[in-house]
């Protein structure tokens, strides 16, 4: 794995430990964070949109990659407690200029983010996944990806959504069984 800034890695380790004390963290596993970091690096991402910040664990992985690519993460959460906590986390990690935190409904926030979008990570309320996908897809660059979390852990709940993204004509989509499992959808045209 590429060298991650020690300040960011220290806070990644801290949040990984805190996951055992929080019952509302909804945090991706570390192995999944490492994979997201690699995806951002390999695609030379400049603009990533994350729906569902929680306490900022995945945002730290994205932010570490974006410091290297010169990009920016727009992370969105509707929970004030998590928004405030993640902002402090990103500040402590030295990612304030790399990560823009948004508080509110992702459907409203997405429309205000300048594109094109290179990557999007959907890790929020499962019934709204298709709405998020449909808002992001037209603004996603060719070769860009939408990664949806919980493809294996919430297989039944996401079944209709996954069938939908796999039917999009200008897309390639597959499940990657790492961490919670992701559905990785790439825009082909």
C-alpha cells in the first residue's frame, strides 16, 4: 500500500478502535478502506462524492488518496452529531483543504457539487440508493465509478437496486466481496 501520511494513519487507527465503543458508527471495515484508497489512486480521482460520512473513517481513506492526486472529497451526512465529529476528525488529520463536509439531504447537496465527478461512494440509507445513483450518473465522467457499499451484507435490501445498475446500458457493474461487499459500477460511455 502507498505510504499514508502518519497523521491520517494515526486517526484511522483511532477510529478503528472507537468502532468497538459506538453502536451507531456504520463504519466500513479497514480492508474495504484500503481498497477504496487504491481505487482513488488508480483512477487519479480529482472529485469524489461520498454519501454517508458517519464518523469519517472512509473519508480518511479517500482523503489520504486525494492528498496524493490533488483532488477533493465532498462528503455528505444528514446527522449533525456525525457531521460535527467527522469535521473535527478531518481537521485533526490535516485534511481540511482536501475534504469538504456537507450537512443535509444528499439529493439537494449533490446538485450543488461541481463536476465532473470521478468517483462516488454510496453508503447511506439503502432505499434511496437508486435516487443517489440517478443524480450522480449524468455527472460522472466516462471511466468514472459509483461504488455502493453493503452489497453482500444487505444483499436482499439492495437486490432491486443492484439489478437496476447492472441493467444500465452504458455501464459495467459487478460485486466485489471485500469488507461489507461493494457493487462497483463503471461508466463506459
